[in-house]
């Protein structure tokens, strides 16, 4: 089965494949939103009850305290020091991938 075809000089993705991918992407997004909300609720309750760690047969949940981290502003550095920036830039190959956008 060809997933991609030419019809009237236009590239067309198989309709069933297109629908399946769109359904999968929507389901993944929905599950991620539900997971995020549940994790936030667990975090809030653990903080409220001063719980640091919970172990269950399926999960180990550890509360990681708020911290600060140092980051490097590459955009600002590049603007202010273009010659130095060019001397440290490293190019690497990125493997091909697909970017899907559900409409």
C-alpha cells in the first residue's frame, strides 16, 4: 500500500493514515494534559503535607525542591560578540524526522 500518492499532480497522503495519525496526536495531547494536571495535584498535596517521597508498586515519586539554575544567554552573547561566538559554534548533523501538525 502506498501511503503517499500523486493525484492530479498533487501529493496526497492516504486518508485512513492521515486520520489515524491525527487521532493519535489528539489522544497523546489529551493524555499529556491530564498527566500534567494530575502531577500538579500530587505536587501541591505533597508540598502541603510535607511529603518528600512516595513509593508504590508502580511508581516512585520524589518531590524535588525549588532550585535556581544558571543559564547562558547565547542570543545576547552572539549579538555583542559575533566574532567570539563564531569561534565556538559547533555544527552537528540532525537526523531526518517528521513534524506533524493536527489541524
